[in-house]
C-alpha cells in the first residue's frame, strides 16, 4: 500500500526466504539483515558493529521507507566517515514534496549538524554521464571528530 507522500513507483522485488537460504551462504563476508527498516535500522550499528560506513544506497520506493532508512544516521557519527556518499534510487522525476526527496528534506530539517545534499554538477564531471549521477548525494556529519582532518586530494565534488 502506498503512503500518501510516496511517488507511484511500485515495489518491484521482495527478498524471499528462498533467496536468503541461497544467497547468504554465497556471501563470504557480507551478512544479510532482513526485515522492516523500522525494526532493523535503529539497532543496526550496535548489533552488527560494521567498519566505518562510507556509502549508503537507499532504494525502498516509499517515502515512509526512505525516512525509516535514514534513521541509520541517528547512530553515533563515529560509525561513519565524516562524509558519507549516499545514492537515492527513486528521485528522478520527483520533487521535494514527495518520496525520497521529502524524506531527505525532513531529515535535514530535524538535524542541525547532519545534512544530506545532492552533488550538484556531478554529471558534468563524468566522462560518461549516467542516470545514476542524479541520485548521488553526500551526507555531512559537521560535528564528526574527523570532519576537518585533511585526507589528501579528494574530488572537489565531495565537499
Ligand atoms: C526496488 S526494490 C530494491 C531493489 C534492490 N536495490 C536491488 O537492486 O535488488 C525495493 C525494496 O525495498 C523493500 N522495502 C520497502 N520498504 C521497506 C521497509 N520499510 N523495510 C524494509 N524493506 C523495505 C521492498 O521490500 C523491496 O524489496
């Protein structure tokens, strides 16, 4: 069922129990975490203690699901790099009043020192511009202890 703010992309795939039993054994280091984001995302960092997260891809079709997924960033910022590349799959053809862009706007409004912003002009920097360029964002932890640490020559679009 669509929530009101979702733009009308229907969910296309469900990871079935069969997929879990066949896929998980083929993964050497990755671990599948199945379930509603509302039940899994909030405890993900503490439960699974991943290496510092540098990239997050959000592809859950719904406004409400995107909002639930973004709760990942409410964890201790030390679980992340100071800037996290984020890909949002469902923003093309939408606007800030619906779907993922609305979820991003609400996240930004609710967080003073953590912001998600698009990488303006990324397409112009690509030798082969592509559809996915428009979905690329950066999440900034402005109060991350390493935010101002020099990391060498980084691409200018990463801020
Ligand atoms: C377009 S598919 C993702 C496809 C995936 N990126 C891939 O390439 O295989 C969207 C998925 O988001 C899942 N989803 C949507 N809302 C969710 C939620 N609140 N919690 C967990 N999964 C959710 C759906 O079950 C569906 O499998």
